[in-house]
C-alpha cells in the first residue's frame, strides 16, 4: 500500500471493515486523540480491530478523506469529514507515521465547530521542502517534525501550546499560507519520542 492509499483505507476501516486493522496497523502501532475515550490505550492491530468494531456498533460515525499531505514513504497526513448518526458533519485530521506501509503512530483530532467550508488542497507553487517548512515555522507552536509535501505544497503537523493542542494542515499558494485547518483538542495530544519525522 502506498501512503496515498492510506486515507481511503483508514476511513474504510472505521466505516465498515474493522478487520482492515491487520493490514493497516503495525504490531505495537498506537493512536492518540485526547478526544475519543479509550483510543489512546489501544495498541496493535488486534486491539484496533476490537476497538473499531465496538465504535462502529456504538457510535456509527462515517469518515470521508479530504486534503492529502504525503511526505515520502513514511509520513502522511490528511483532513477528513465525519458524519454522525444524527447527520451532523464535522472536520478533522490525522497525522500518520508509517513503517513498511503500516501505521506505527497516528494522531487524530476533530473540530468541535462543524464541517470546514475550506476548499480542499492541493496548493500551488514551487517551494522546496526547506522553504515550505520555513514558510509555516511561526504559524503554530509545532511539536515534533512536520509532514511536508512538496508536490502538493501542503504541510501538516501536531502542535501544542502547553495547555491545548491538536493538528494543523496548511495549504500554500505561491509561498504563502492560503488556507489551513487548525484542529484543537480539549488538551494536547499525547506525544511520543518517535513523533512525526
């Protein structure tokens, strides 16, 4: 599986086929949300499958990917929309660290404000990796390494101000931030030494 395929398959796992966890999550793979009770304690594909199955039954949200950020073969981020059983739609984002095509770390955050009306990416321009990172350096109190997609002129990462935190996905046009999703949690997302690199 390529990083470009991850968002669709990840959403499919949450929407309809929990058994995909065994093809998507590495042994020891973790997820952190600071918003979904119990998710932060889930480790590996078997626990992920069991958690997702229960989530499908009890919560029943449906996820659809939107803007994609791919940084080589080992990092991917994307925005998504989630539709609740009552019809409410909200936007969120994930940041994945991959090893051999499997998720070893996933941070996820959802907006409390509803569905983002922003148009999806990609951006436009010709900034290289270093210039993209420099263009967004002061945009948020970044935590860990950024996910930088030169082809799509997009950047994503986790952020924390010490009290709150979440994920930001930024689309650049001609070297400037054109639009961004800033998805805060109620508290900072948990961090790990192997954070997004």
